[in-house]
C-alpha cells in the first residue's frame, strides 16, 4: 500500500484510480494578468458529463481501507441497503426510518470517530448523513427508492431484522441474505394467483349487492383480465408497463362487460368491471397514504393518496373507452336490473356472505403474496374488519338511518389493534395484516363506481359516491390513528 493509502469503493469489484487535482500556479495565475481557473482532466470531464442527475441506487462511498471510519461506513452502507429492501417489499417510510436510526445508533455508540448518523425518508428519496467527531459538516448521500409490496418477502425481511437485533446475524452477512430474499420464489405460482383473481371476481359482486349473474360474469372477467395482465407484462415494452398496463386491463374489462350487457341487459356492468380490475385498484396506495398520514408524514401521505387518484383515473379511462366503443348505441352501462323487463337474476341470500367474505379475504392475502404461515392471521384480521363494519354500520343515527361511517371507524380501530398485537407477539411488520384489511374497506372501489357513474351521465349519484371515497379515507385514517395510539406496533417496522 502506498503512503497515500489505497482507495476502496464499497460494493464494487475494482478500485477507482486516484486522480490528483491540478494545482494553481503561484499567486493563483499562470504568469499573465488574467487569472486561470483549474481545469478537470479529460477523464474527469467525461465522467461528470455522463453522471446521472439522480443516483438510481446507493452510490459507492470511497473510503481509505486503513481509515478507522472504514468499518462504520461499511455497516452504514449495508444498513441503508437493508432499508431500501424493506421499502420495496411494502414497509412504510416512517417505520423504516425508525428501524434504521435505531440500528445505526447501536453502531454509533461503539465508534469514537462518528458523532451522529441519521436516515430520513421522503416520498421519493432516502437521505443518509454521517457526522464525524473531527468535522461539523455531515457527509450526506441521497438515493432514489422504489416502493412496492410483496408481503412474503417482507416477512422474510422481518426475520432477518429480528436476527440482527438479537445478534444472531451481523451486517457483514446481510448482502448475501438480502440476495437470498430477493431471489426467493413466490409462495404461489401463476395458477394459484389466477384462481385468486377468479375468486375475487366471483365473490365481490354479491358482497356489493350484485346477483348470481354478476358473480358468474365477474369470475370470467377475473380470469380474462389476469391473462391480459400477464400478457401485457410479458410482451409490452418496459416503458409501457406503467400506467398503460392498467389502462389496457380496464379496457378489456369494460369492453367485455358492455358486450355481455348488450345480450343480457340484467347485468350490472359496474360490478363486473370492478370484479375484473379489483387487484389493480389503488387500494394499496391509498392504504399506505392513510398509514403515512396516521404517522404524521403529511407530504408522503398526500403524495400516496394523489398517486392513488391518478391510478384510479387511468383505470377509469380504460374502462370507459371500452364501454363506449362497444355499448355506445345502447347509452352505456349503469341501468339497474329492475329498470329492464323484470326478469332479473336472483340476488344471493345474506347467509352466502359466510362463503363470499372468507373467499375475498383469502384471495386478497394470496394476491398480496402473503406467506403461508401468515395467511390465516390475515384472513382473521380482514374478517374482524368486515364484521365490525357490518355490526356497527347498522346502528341508527339521530334521523333513524344507519351510518356506515361509524362502522368504518370502529373496524379500522379493531383491525389496527389486532394487527399491532399480532406484530408485537410475532415480531413482524404490522403491514402484513393491515394492508389487505384496509384494501377490504374498498375506498378505491367506491371512488371508481362514482367516476363511472359520472362518466355515464348519472352525475348526482356519481358525485356522492366519489365524495364518499374521501370520507371513507378520512374514517380509515381516524381509526388507524386511534389504534396506533392505543397500541403501537412492533419495533420491527
């Protein structure tokens, strides 16, 4: 090793060659009257010209391997990679902040060279800062983050985090363990996920008040839309994956529903469209926004809620275009079955809810890739939420009419308390149970029905349903916030 020390780039296989900065001539000039500024070497100019405006992942931190800061910087980088993985699998930003800052505090207390280390997460970026004892200025790295959801991998991630906190694993082994989690196969294959789409398509219309005819067509649409979704994801260019995949799937659902409605006027087109696009509905985005708002992250929460509305708009565009192309001469969907010739399909009896609700709960858990061992708890949490909505939704108000808003608040509190208690006992993220349960509150479904009704001319009903979506979101926010304040979740996110 030379006297200047060997430069090591963390996370890379080769070490960058060290460039010596050009020095100014005496007195800051080159001998002439006009001062000259130092120029970068040609290699540096090329490197800076090709440098992206925003890093796509945590960039390598150059550090002398002989420096006493090297071990901590290595741990710092691996801890941030751990947090980025949690965000990709469905964890909330403020929970990841809390976990990473607690983990880094443990290593700061063991270092004499680091006085402070902090992680902050916005709705789009992750900020990391280190302050050494020899300088008051922090070294800050900003990296883009990618959010998503995969509850099975989030559960595996929680097992790794628990092992780190208990000392059974160290940050030195996290890169290989994170690679194992990322490469782990999905717990359910394509066939099982397809069945989940079919079961949601069959069970959603009766829960919303539809008929057996709606359930049958909805199950068929669920299968067709799933195959369409897979085909678009496989053959379409990556630049068209989002949002055009949702637009195309909604177009197929709208066109097929309108075509069947021409032959069978008793069909409720709105229910069948919803059955086909239940999974692309922005329930997860809305639920994440509500959870962020409940944690006090106003900007991130509002960003997720607005993102959910944008996704809702793309789905509306696809469904509405499909309906208009096929059913324009008939005036579009939206006619109730009792406005036709009276030969309506039979509405399933209420006791059939004992089949439809567990079917929906299990299908949502499978669709969100919940691990096998967590599926029973997820179904139970969703069942508690549904039962509380039904039980307290029939309590009459002062004018004698039942209020569903009370049921939404009570069910949100109940499912939050249950998921947080499970989180503390099992040392798992509460999102594993909370996300499917919030999606079951169908705030996105109500909003979609409202926009469709406005689009087909029923502005009064559509406006009421669309505004109801925001009211439902506020009720969920209130219930989740109350539940979080009564019983916080586990320290593992």
